[in-house]
């Protein structure tokens, strides 16, 4: 598998835009293509995503960002309240941190 190029300076706005496209793709399945998606959106309460949708999102994230972004591991580290309150912003912050850490590791 080819190694993905991870920029040293990961742009959170770019990650948000990419994640928004991924979420929009999931929502289209439910006919919800006009939902506003931003950092404040909660996966559970605002987007009504099912667990299978999170699996699909995890697959899309892995395909785009590679092994540094492991949604299952990230979610496993959260308690129930944090899972229910998980926002798109939390996910974006996790992705940015994971990519920055991976970029640091690869330069060493």
C-alpha cells in the first residue's frame, strides 16, 4: 500500500471541508442532502447517524488519511456522554492531531 503524504501543517478548515463531504455522502442515503453541517453538529442529535454510518465514515477516513486516523480507536476512548455529544468539530480536531502526530513521527 502506498504511503500517504501527510503535510506537516495540517489545515483544520480543509479537514472540516473533507469530512463534511464524507458526511454529506452518508446523509444522501437518507435523502438529507440539505442539512447544514458545521463543527457544532452532533453526530447523534443533529445528524441522526446510525452506527453503520460511523463504520462507513471510518472506512472513508481511513481511505483518505491512512492509518493515523483510526475512528474506532478514537470512539473506544470516549465514555457514553462523550459519544452522544460527539461533534463534527471533535472529529476534525482528532483528525488534525492524529495527522500532525503522524507527520512528526515520520520526520524523526
